C-alpha cells in the first residue's frame, strides 16, 4: 500500500486516532458518526470521540476501500478489508445501517503470542498446551471453534507457529489476518469481483483448489463460512494431515453440525449422510474458544471427534475443559482452571510410539472436580 494512501487514511481516521493507538483497546465500534464504543479487556465502553459528520465517516471508509482495491458505495454497501497495520475492518453503509455508517475495527495485535502466553493468561493449562503441541506434531486435523471475538484467530496463530519447520503451510483467508510465525508459509487472500472493471472474483474455494496443486503439507483456512467447508473437509481426508480452520460455533458438537451445514450450502450432490460421515472422519480435535461474561477469553474445551454413531450423531469426547470454581469479589473475574476429563484420546498410542513425554496420568481429572460435581448435583 502506498504512503499516500496510508497518510490519507490516517488523516481521515483522526477522530479515532487515539483509540487506534491505545494498546489496551482491542476493538473500535462506530455506530454512525456520533456514537463510538471500544472493547477494553473484553468489556465494551462508550467513548467521547466523534466524527464531524456522516460524510466524513463515509469518506474515510471509501479511502480504505480504494487502498485495498475494493469498492464501497450504494451498489456495494459492505466492506471487509484490513488497514495498513493489519487491523481488520468491516463496514455497512446506510440505508442497511439505520444508525448511520457502521464500522468495526478489530485491531491487529503487534504481540506474537505463544502457548506460554496462553498459559500465563489462564486460557490454557500447562498439560492442555502440551497436548495441543503434541497434536500439531502428530499432524492431527484441528478445528478452532468459537463465537465472534472469542480468540479463534489468536489460537490459530499460536497453533500454526508450532508446525514443524520442514513442512510447507498454505494459509487461505478472506481478509488476511493470520500472522503465523513458521519457516515455510504461503499466504493467499480472496479477491472481490468488479464486473465494471473486468475484475473476476477469486473465492476461498478457488484458492483451496489452487493450494492443492502447490504441494502443501498443511492447509489453513482462516475462517470457514461458506461452501469451501467441503473443500477443507476433503483436504483433511486426502492426506494433508494437520490441516486447520476456524468455524463459528458455541461448542464442539455445534462445530461439527455447522461444518456439515456449510458443506451442504453449495451445489454438491453428495447425500447428507455421506457429508456427515466425511465431517466426522476429517475433524479429529476441536479447540473451543469462549468469551465469558467477565470479559475473559478462555479455551473452554479440547475435544476429540470419533466419527458418527449408528444413529448418525457425532461422537464427541472432551479431553480437557475449563471449570469455573468461583468469582473474585473484588475484580468480578471468574476463577477456575482447565482440567482433564478422564478420557484418553484414541491416538494415545501415537504419543507412545513417538516417545513423546506425556503420561496417561495427565488425562486423569483431579479429585476436587468430582467433589464439585457432587455438590452441584
């Protein structure tokens, strides 16, 4: 992106410059020119910043669209793009947006987090982090599931950075957001079509097909939200072990159902039962990221998918899960920890064969968990 565009965008976004510069703010939400909210430490607050007018706000959004070779106008009232610093921006124009031009800017974190950081933040236990590291090493297919702002992208960045250096990784996204620190990474980004300018659309499905011909060891689809789900499932089922993606869902079973539904959205003629079996066999480990009411983002479940049963239901077994034990009266923060669930994953033999230091005792739940369940019942 040219310096001219960067300077223009910076000038047009000057009413919220202090918010974009504040490292404690993770998201800026604009509901028309005169109403702006921010997310700080997982909680949302209203701020005093304002744009001079609706026109000035629209001008800023048009400059951003132009800088990434996209269009936002009456015929194209939605924009999904990224700012020069890597922050993600989504815009909806009136009359669809009744409050005025509505914008969400998900700020790009300059810090490259690691598994140790997630342990320190309380998102993962040491045993769970080590287990995920082993899953990456063994090439298990992983889907990161969660709601908006639950930390899916952060988790995928962390997991992607643990891929062995000898492997070639291809990342495919709608708007480039992942910052995976690995030795051999190829990044692809979709392109919106513009018939007036003779620009043809390049979708995630198109890029998945291209990626398959570029000798990848693993493929990451940043966010699966359309019929490209079928391509990801086929990638996972056809020798590209250790591939990953994210999906919007509230729990591991919902993640399976969501992927199944997305696979059926396209023009595929594969029967639903066959799709369900494909999803059940492709997905091996689901990492569920959740955003709690205290503003905290935690890994709530690490689960294994074991296919489907005789009735066509997904078989899901929790390996680790986060258990709340109380609430801090001073800060309002939830207290708890991630604990094992007394389930040994089906691929434990792979851990033994590869001589990885992870004893079976790491899957045994502590006694206090059983006591907590008895008190609750």
